[in-house]
């Protein structure tokens, strides 16, 4: 391949190459993005920095062994590695970046864009062979000027064609890779110091982001070499420290829970701490903690007058909305346990649940009355009866309920027979 329009096999190379590059690039509407932490500094334009990561002798030896057994070149390995990292960072199925490699491109002057499709469910070794075929196709065609390549895409004129460059031959790096329009350049270090280096625009990338990137590249390299037959989607990217943080540290959410307190008592403490904070929102309506607490207290007193109290049941059937939140908290404050009745359940299921629990009180709303079965419970309509409920004292309620008392009764789906109730404590 060359960067001129010389002819091969007697064909018009301009036409053949143009058709190839157009088909390769026409579906791109933006350069493959780097979804990493950016940086905003006062550094001068085009100021670059470099960070590197050396492979351990064991990893370097595994790489040599893999290349010998797979019959793949080191160039193909690193092209595949970079493509996979861009895929993981961007979630793009096909990724676009630039490469320079005299062994692949035939001239040290060429910078060629390559488009690599990520076949997530192929074995890594199988996918890398497909990458090799894609690069072979690139090497069979002349590289038009970058402006012409850009015109083959749907990428806006003011956006770059490619955002990263992979330099596969150190001899081809003139030390200016970060100053020639590519904000990020990956360089391959060979020999006794085998590893990877990244030269980057300090106005575009933070040092922490680049160091994480090098960690991810190293982890992916080790994962591939440990199991070349694993699926591409299974290649590990997280470093040990990141895995520990995400899987374990961030999930250390256990706390000492006050096992002698009921739910409504914990809620009341939150009310005391910040009564004006928003507690619940539904569509364009919201309640602060103070407002929700007052309404729940009024409802709790009304329910107590109907017979609610510790270890007694109150069935609740309400539509989605703030009344549902008031209802559940009001039942808890009254000392009773709630029995949720989904308004969308069949009537015979609702009838069974009401009969099985013998709930003496049903809290519902006017719009749902027609869908409910016949029952003997005292009915409280939270919408229609609210003017009466609102006359109750809004201070916190005393109910003598304890953490050992019943908090709710929830029924199973009944998929293997009749629904079964399950009880939970406060």
C-alpha cells in the first residue's frame, strides 16, 4: 500500500481505493469517543505528556508464546487490544482509529484509518484472525489524503476523522505524535522494556484517566493471554483495585440498624432532622417530610378510632400517588400492619385475601370501590373522607407498637395454588 495513486494489477487505483474507503467509512457520523475523565487546565495548546506501563517478564513471555502459537503478528495483537479498549470505553460496535506501521502499510509516511468491528461472542483468537483480515484489506489499498477520507464519512467538517493513533513501529515516532492533530497516541514498546506508552494532550485528558487507561490495557492483555479462547465479551478490563472497589467496597452498605425501632419512628427522626426537605414526589405534586408526617399522623388517629392498633390488620388498596405513601405511613403509625391489595388483581383474588386476613379496616379511594369485592371491613376513603381526617391532631401518634409486632402481611403470587400470606415484623 502507498499514499499515492499508483496503479496495481492494471486497475485504476483511484477508483478502487475510493470505493473501498467509502464503504469502510461512510457509516461513521462522529469519531469514536473516549468516555473518560477530561481535564480543564491552563496548559498551552498542543502541550503533551507521556505515561507508560511496562509488562512483567511473565506477561512478555506469555505474549511471545501466544504470538508463536496463533501465527498472529504483534501488530495485529495490539490493533485488536486498542480496538477492544475503544469499544469498552465508547460502547460502539465498530471503532475507528489511526495506525502507522511500515510492516503493514508499506511506508513509514502513511497514517491509515482502520475500522474494526467487535465480535463480542467470538473467541478472542478467532476475532483477532478477523482483525488480521481487515488489516490485510487496508494494506491492499492506497491511502487517499486525510481530507478525502474525511469526505467519505458523515462526520462534520469541523470534527476530526480519528481521535487516536496507534504507532506500531517506534522508529516511525518522531516524538511529535501528540502535536500532529491526534490528542492521544498509543506507542508500543518492544525489547527488554516491553509495554505500552500513551502520549496525550493535557488539555483533553487528565493524568488519572491516562493511568487508568494503561491499567485497563494491561489487565486486558493479561486476560487475553491467560485464556485466548474466552469470548471477547469476557475479556477482563478492571484492575484488581477497581474490581475490589466496585464489587466489594462500594457494596459495603451494611450499617448497625436500631432493631428496637419501628419504621415510622425512624421516619419521625428524619422529620426532626430536616422537616422541609422533599420526602415524596408524584408528577407535579410533592410533600416535605413535615407535610407527610402531619398527614400520616392525622390518618393514623382516624384509623385508631376505627379500631386500628398493634397486631391488627389494615388492608390498603390505592392507586399510584402520594396518598399511597400517606396511607402506608399512617397505618404504620397507627400500630397496625398493612395488607397491600393491588387494584389490578382479579376480584376473586382480592376477595380471598380480604377473607383470609379478616382485615377489619380497608383503606382505599372512591375510584376503586367498584372493582373491589364484597367485604365486611370498615371502609376508609382517603379522598372522600379526608376533610374529616384532616380535623385530627397532626402531632406524632402514640400506639404502643414495638419492633416485635406485625408490620405487614404480603401474599405470594399463587402460581402453584392459592396465594399464601407472609408476615413481616416492624
